[in-house]
């Protein structure tokens, strides 16, 4: 079973630098065998973060600060109303990163179904999507594996404002939009509302790949 650290929900959003320091500390502890496989769930203060493949023209053009991080993927936004998950788990050998990402997507798709939202994968693109024809991204995924242990993870749009996405090319995708659970469901769904069912989904999805 996974251990969970749930922090910084609702009005107590966590600055990105603090969340990254917590990730690194837990990652080191899991690598050394001093901590169990752990998933951190939180909300961040508003921030743009850029993965290693982010192109210059995908960043804000008005000088808004961007934090460059050592995960896969491109630029995205984190902030209040969005549930961010950092699974820090030791993967079994041989490590299959694609399978791990698909399992995260599956857990999120299962969670969305509990709220009457049909999430799906889009071939050639990571994350979880909704809509027919014109796709909208509802959850982003960007990970890193170091010493056999994962870092970074996923961001699920629950009740967040979508305006920050207008200043970037989110995830490097120019032909699709973004949305939230609240917008699709037609009612407010907050990060705190989905923590418990998401834990169940992650337990089911990840147990088979843990070392």
C-alpha cells in the first residue's frame, strides 16, 4: 500500500519551491529505503513550471517568471483549485516508464468516471482529455525517474481558474484547450473533494508496478 501526504489544500496552497523541496526529501528517503512509497497530494500557489522540452515561444511573453524543472513534458501552470499529485515510488525492474504513465492516466480516468465525466487518452499525447472532436485537457502528466524512483507526477484541474493558461502554450499543444472537472460536470468539484477516491484509484493502479 502507498503512504499519502496530503497538505496545502484549499486556502493553504503550497509555494512551488516548498513542494519541490518536500519531493526531493521524500525521494531521497525512498531511494535510501528509509521511507515507504509515498504520494504527495497538494495545491500549489500560482506558478508556471517548464519541463526540459519547453520551447521559447511557449513561455509567457510578458516576463512572467517560470520555474524550470527536471521533469519530462513542457510548460504548464499550477495553482489553487488544481490537485497536484507527486507519486514517489520505486518501480519494479525492468522499469517501463510508458506503462507507469498509462497507469496514472487510468487512475485519473477512473476517478473522473465517478463524477460522471468521460475522460480518455489521446494517441501520441500524455495526460487525460475530455470532449469529442475538439479535445480539452483536464489532467497533465510529467514525470522523472531517478535511481529507480519516480518524481513529479500529475495535475488535475478541479475548480481552478483557466485564465493563466491563456498566457502560455500549455504542454506545447496549440490545437486543443484546457478544462476543469467543475466546468464539465456543471457543479463545483474541489481538490479536497476528490482526494479520497483518488487514493483508492492510485492504490489499484500502482500496486502491480511497485518494487
